[in-house]
């Protein structure tokens, strides 16, 4: 039965192995140079006494597209496994009728399905696990630059391409494809159903489930040069104060400006409005010289102090960055539980409903 399962899945297995080899060669050739460039740049700006923010920002901009492309492999891998490994696994046999031949060779239905799911499931774990490890290793210097550039690891797109969750996604997609194939008994429709359900769940998880895996933290901050993102003037020449996120590495769920009573400021967007004619947030007179550089936090310090004096505060709901691995384990457990549930359903359906 093991030999037969391998014979039936050898094309998908060889294609996956080939893709892994190509990925490993690319990452192995470019990874050491990437890490050395980052380490050298950090060491150089540290010797010069700088804060390295310029180098980190430039490094992240230059390498971010490559990191996005490599991470996209892990986004796509689970869906591809569900489509090309899971969906044909049972549907192809039911479509052609070859399952009856196997069952007449003293192989029980339960053993037939258990070997298929177990053997190929282990292959899925091995393939995606190796790919995920390689991508994590290669992306480490870019992830460090992203963190320094205030891109949190809990951010949905980055989270889905790191750690152990790609393995859980792939196992679930494989079980989902097998289940769809058993129910519809046609390979192509099973592929389409697998893709649609998996993509829908991947959109639902970070928006509806992941934010509630742990109680979020809600904090209130005074406006400072760092938490005041900028000031602007609308067509009516009303000053608008834009907040920025004050917690480095955190996954921000919501951010709003509140007044001294804790009520959300009801203006255009989350911005308090201030007088444009006087005060620290008013624009300088035309003849007072060049305007201040609002990209520098110290230039916004007086305006931030004025906003705080008027009673405005920045209220942020977020998950701290140190919850990354906690959420990885929680979400992996959810997907694996769903996968084992689908596998159990397949066994039940095979024994009681499938003829």
C-alpha cells in the first residue's frame, strides 16, 4: 500500500522536491551575502556614532521586494499543496474507479485512506517545514531591518510567511483537498473548492480570529514629538493633528485620539482640530524664514505639548510584538485541529457513506 501510494503521488512529490532544491540553491547562494551586508552596514554606522536608522531604512527599501517575493512562496505553498496533493488524492481514484480494485486486494478501506493521508501528510510537513526554515534563515537580516523600521512581525502578511504556521496551513490545505475530493468525487471541482475555501479562511483568520487569540492591550499616551505623526491644514485652513503609532514592534488593531474625558474626538478622521491662527501648531508667518522640517520629531514637540495641554491623548489597542510565538502556536493548533477533524470526517464518510 505504501508503494502504491508513492507511485500515485510521485509526480507531485518529484515536482515539489525539485522546487525545494531550486529554492535552497537560490537562498544558499544569496543568503550569506545578504547577512554580511547587513552586519557590515550596522557595524559601520555604529562606529560612526550614528543611530543606523538611515542605513536600516535604505536596506529595507532595497531588499524588501526580494523578501516579499521569497515570502510569497510560503503564502502560495499551502494552497498549491491543497490543490495538487490533497484534492486529487481521493477524487482521482473515485473518478476512475480504481479504489474498488484496491479494496478487493484484502486492503481495508480504513487502511487505504490512513496510509494515503499519513504518508503524504508527513511529506507535506517535511517539504513545507524545510522551506519555511530556509526562508526564515534567509530573511533574518531583512526582518531585523523591518523591525527597526517599525514593521511588526505580527503584521498579517509577515506573520503568515514566518515560523511554524506555514506548516499548519499546508497540513490543513492537504486535508481540506482530500475532504473536498471525497465529497464531490471529481478532481477539478475539488481543486476549485479547496482553493476557494482555503483563501477565504486565510482572509478571515487575521481579521476575525487572530486579534482575539489573546486579550489585546489598550494604552493611552501623551502626544510627543514621536507620537505626533504630523500636522496638516484642510481647505478651510483648520489644523489637523495626525497621530503615529507609539509602540515599536506591536500589531496595532486601532488607534484614535480621545479628549480629556476619554471620548473619541468626533472630527474628520481621528484628528483633533486646532486654531490655525495662533499657538504652537499654527504655521509660521510667511516672513519668518524657512518652515520647520516636520519629518523631525523635535520640530513637532511644541505642537505635541500644546495638543496634550488641551487634553487630547492617543489611545491605542494593540498586541505586543513579544506575542509572536504565542500566536504562532495558537494559530497552528487551530489549523492542525481542523486538519485532524477533516481527516476523521474522511474516515467516517469512507466507512459509512462511500460505496
